[in-house]
C-alpha cells in the first residue's frame, strides 16, 4: 500500500510541475511553437535518465524512491521520457532494429491515434 502512496504523491507533484513549467515557458515564449511541452519532455528525459541510472546503482536506497520519482513524478510530468528511456535501453542491448522500430512505430501510430481520436470527437460534436 505504501508504494501507491508514493506514486500518488509523486504524481501530484509531477502534475503541478507540468502545469507550472508549461504555463511559465509558454507565457514567456508564446504558443506558436509548443515550447512548454518541449521543455517538459526534454527535462523529463534528463530526470528519468538520472533517476533510473542513479537508483539502479544504489540498491541500498529505499525502493519508495522508484515509485516516487520515475513512476509517480515523471509519469505525471511526461510519459515521453519513458518512451525515450525504453528506446535507449533497447539500443543498449544492441537491438538497433528493434529500437528503431519501436521509436518509429510509436511516433507514427501515436500521431495516427491522435488524428483518429480528433476525427471521432469532431464527428460527435
């Protein structure tokens, strides 16, 4: 039950951080380009890369940190970083074709899914 508490705590902090960072960046640079989301995605990649590497090397740390930061905080802050981490992990195993397939299919099918969802919403509006 404790892990769910840490996931929820990290998730609430990640959601707040996402809103704050996104609105702050968009307020400063405008919305012609999605600067806020771009900064969120890049910073999330830095945080997840650091957190999973650091926590993986420090087995003596309380496992709650894994639930708080990578699962809770980053999960709410941005899932893009998880996609990038999984791609890097696959590359590190030497499965270059599989990593490229995952990256490309995630991009293509993700965009197609957003488009389909938008078409469905426009149809019922």
